[in-house]
C-alpha cells in the first residue's frame, strides 16, 4: 500500500496511537512513516523518526527491513549534505539488499550512489499499449563501472563485440545526457514486441525530439536506419488516420557510431561519430 497509495498510508499512520507499541513495532512504524513521506514527495529534513528505526535495526541486522532502513537513513544524510555518511549507509544498503535478494532497495541505493539510472519508455499511440514496452530501462551512469566489474580489457572487448556494443550504447546515453543537460532535455527509449526500437529518444522542452540508434560498427548502420525510418512511417500513418490528435513527427533521425566520419544518408538519417557529440 505504501508504494501505490503513499498519501493514504500517511493519513492512516498519523492516526496510530504509538504509546503502546513495542520497540520493534515502533521501529517498523517509524520506517514505514518515513517511506510514506518519501513516496509522497516530502523531503525529510528531520531524523527523529528514521533515527528510532535505525537505532533498533542496528541491533537487529538480520531483519529483512534493515537494508531499507539503511537506505532511508542514507537518503536523510544526503538531503542534509552529509555526503560521507550518506555514501557509507547507501553502500551498506546496496550490499545488504543484494545478499537478501531485495532488488528494489538495491536499485534505489545504487541510483542514489550514481551507479545506475533509469530511462523511461516512450509510448506514442502508434501501436496498442500492450505491444509497447513501458517499463524503465536501467543503465549505468558511467559504463566504465561495468567494465571494471567484469574485469574487461581493450583486448577482451575486441573479441566480445556484442558486449562492447552494449557498453557503447551506455556511453552514448551518458554523453547525450551530459551534452544536452543545459537544453532542459530528457531521454527515453522505444521498443515494441515486434523488435522495432529506438535506443534513445531525445526530448527537448519545446516539443522537438530525435530518434537515435547507437551502433558500434558500420555494418549495423543499415539495421539502425531501417528502425528509425519505420518508426517515422508509423507516426505518419497514425497521423493520417488520427487527424484530430496527430503526433509530432521526429525532428531528427540519427545513428551514433564508433566510426570517424559524419554524413547524411540520402534518406535523411544523420550518421554521427560519438566523438562529435560535444560539437
């Protein structure tokens, strides 16, 4: 309930008489109240409640809620500019939640530590909602983290081009975020059940957007261009049948590559080396 209806949860918790709660119940109450506040969009700048939970769970570290308690204590310190304490607690939270299989808490902790980030799904009305993937896509803030974790070297990557391709996509996402940060932009992605995709959709605040594919090698450019052009065609087809509610057509079709030459194809798709993005 706290995840789906945090405001209602908060209202119910405020009616609870805490005077007769046991130490364990009070710790769980304090943690649940903090979670409801957080999910309601309220920044907690006072540790009076979460401190009660933290002190109890510190003495009962085998409890399954300990990892969550570490996360919210760490988030409190982050909101109050106590960076060192925040990093320590969030790291402990990710490690503890990993051990007990709490992937949700582990993901939240890693996101606060700027290890991973989510990219939302773009769901235009060009297909049935059930045919378009709507869950966020998880990526590394810095793909070098994955390289280090896997113990990869340049020589190994040259023999594992599929893995290198995944890392290259992460590099493109990282650079697009950085170079468009001052444009009030955000990123999403598109993928449907038929395999049609755009690795990245770059949205600007004025409504313009670009469909982007990330292709490490030149042999993959044709496939990437075909995806982008098919998406544009589907949007045009939608607009022909839904004239009262048309979708904006993409302002740019682009393929980011690991090559060295930038050019425009006859079909209008821009081919841009990753090293040119900053320009």
